[in-house]
């Protein structure tokens, strides 16, 4: 994995070489049309950006030459310096020197600007009264240079998206060929299919790697944001950031940017108390905000925690009852962690009381929707008076997902592993009927379970989600999934294996069915429906209440 410094350096070199090529084009244009204001402005902008970027990353020689060239073009723009042949020659030499400095960044020996060139640029800038006479004395800076191209190229994200889609199609056909080769007694076919598997896997990871960026490109923006919000709110906040070197798909990071900003803003505005209030509680005046990222198998775990007010579970349950999201009896029996799921309901936190007691503002449903859209997981834990932690488990890639394959009513299904908590086999007698649902004790925790065959296939009039007699056989295979602080056990007919799948969207009119997040093709050629865990959980809650 590249270090943060190495990635920044590569980005700088790629941008700087692009600036260098553009400067060469523009100065050639100016030689023919010295009065072209638009081109002059563009040259000035490029040099100004190059000066600032190189100084920020520590390449002071590039910054120095860029600054002298920027000054010269500023004088040309203001008509204080004539764009004569002598001036053009020196400016060309200066731009050539910039290119040499940029291309030699990765070389072992440090390149320094030619002192004669720097003197020439100083003469141009400083001797304005009789520039023609002075410039006639300037010695020419000429070197023979070989043409070279950058080892880095920019590529549009949509092109990488297209490549990822093609790799996905290739993976589906690869699995099909592998399946066929196992059924045909042909050693050559088996060898070729095995080689195809390795090549496709390498290609998949290469394309995915090309899409990765360091999460620090987003995290490093937050110290300034937190400082500004804290100043506006008259609060003292210490932000601790870690895990900037963790890499994630650029599209996923782009989608999550607004959500993370929303959570950080809420944590400072509503979660953390004013300094005087913290002192009364025996806390330090300065509130602590932690933003961290870490790898979690094939996913990325982002956590945002504060040591502020925390959540008032009683108030959350009371508000949920008032808004008719749950019955008073169910609210009373509900675990505190499950009650936090109401925070993600649209408009739930708009009530003034909830904001005061829970310490969270409006719009957590927007965060939830963003996480759902990329197949991630969002959860929250809190302790009243001690603080709140939001956890986002995000996939490193959108197109390729690790999934668990199973069967219900002779139809193949897949559930993304990112939503899968555990897989257990229970005796039918260990499942109990409580009210209108079935529950089971898993690792000391009571979890609601539902027979998927009943939920997906039974008609409205005959659906009995709490009826154990609908179950087939004595041993029940249960896939425990998690969504918005809720756990749900899905009883399936047969369990198969874990497998990387390529999820394809459903075509009309099937795309209107919320329960399915897409479809994939197995190596056997059979179609496999990809179950949308958030939609399935919501559908179960709706049916349970109905």
C-alpha cells in the first residue's frame, strides 16, 4: 500500500506535468498573438497554482522558478514588459527548466535551477527602463533535451466504471467456464480455465486498485471545518484523526463526503456541550471528537465518536410512540440499542425535544440512505452523558461484493456479507412464538426471526410470520443480518457458500421490487437474486405492524 506522502507526490507530479505541457502550448500561442488576454490569464493561473502547490508539498526550487515566471507574466499582462523575442527566449528557457525540475523529482540526485537562468529572469523582471539594451547582454540558456512523457496519466472515473463493468462480465463468464470444465473430463480445458481464473482475479484487483484513494484526502479537510463550527458555536473542540492512509474506492468516498460532514457538524453543534456546562459535569472544558478509519477484512470501518451528551433512550422511545412508529407495549419491551434505529426515520429528529435530549440534529435518514446506496452498514451506540459513536462499515468496491449464497423454495439468493452477522443452525424447539413473531436466543441475545419463504411468497391473507408450524424440518438454518441497530434472523431452506459476486441491476419492471438489490449469474448458469437487506428489514417491520 502506498504511503500518503507517495500518493500526494504522484498526484503533484501528474498535475505539474500537465501544467508544464499547457504552459508550452500557451507560450507558443503568445509568441504569435502576444496580445491574447485570455491566454495570458491562463498562463498566469497555471504558474500561480504550480507555485502554491509546489511550495505546499516542499518543492521550493519549483516554487521559486514558478514565482519568477509568474512575476514576468504579470508584468506582461500589465503592459510593463514587452513580449519581445529576447523575453520569449528567456521565458521558454524558464518553462523548460520547470519541466526538468518536475521530471527529476523522483531521481536520486536533487536538481537545482541553473543560476544563469535565474539571473536572466531577474534581468527581465527588474530592468524595465531600458529592457532592450539589457536583454541584448543576456546569455542564452540552451541545452539539448530528450523528449519524455510522464509515467502517470489522468483517467476519468466513468472510464474506470466502464472497465469495472467489463471485468464484472468477465468474472461471470469465468465462473461459468470453470463450472463447465469441472463437468467435462478434459485436462486442457481445466488448465485453461484455471489460468483464466487467475488472470481475471489479477485484472479485477488491478482495476479496483486504480480506483482507490487515501481516505486522508477527505479526513484532512475536517480540522479546519471543526475549528470553524466550534468557533461559531462558542465551543472548545479537540479533533483526533487517525487512519488517513486507509484506501477506499473513490466513488464510495465521494458519496459519503456529505454524510460524514453532516455527522461531524451535528457532533459539534448538538453532541458536545458548552465549556461551562462540561465543567459542571466534571468534564474537561474541551470536548473530544475522534474520526478514525481502519480496514475490516475487505471493508473499511469509519467511526466518529464524541464525549458529549449522549442519547436519552426514554425520550427516543416516547417520541417514537407519539409519532406512531411503535406501540407503547413494543417500545417498553424494546432494547435500548434497537430504539436508536428510530433516529434514522425521516423527520424523526425534527422535534425540538429530541434534539435537546438526544443531542442530534435533523437529517440522519439522509446519512442512512447514502450508506444504503453503496451497500454499507450504519450503526450507532451511545451512553447518556458519556457520548455517542457512529460506525459506518463501507465496502471497498461497489461492483464486486462478497456474498453468502442460499436457497429458498428452490430459488437461489445472495446476501452481501457486509450485512451478515452470523450463520447458525437451531432446532425448531429453540424457536419460540411471541405475539405475532418468532424469536430465538442467539449468544444470549433475543433476536426476532422470520421464515423467508413465508415473507417472500405467502399472500397477504395467509401470511403468518409468527407461526412455527409453517417451518419445514426440525433443524433451521438462520442467517442473522443487521441493519440500523436492528438484528433479524432469516430462516432459509439451504445454505451454500461464500462467493464474490457481480451485482447487476434488474431491468424494468422488476426494478420496482424493493426487496431485490439486483441479480447475479452463478457458475452453473442459474440466476441468483441479490436480497436487499435494508428493504427486507423494512418490509418485515411493515408486515409485522400490519
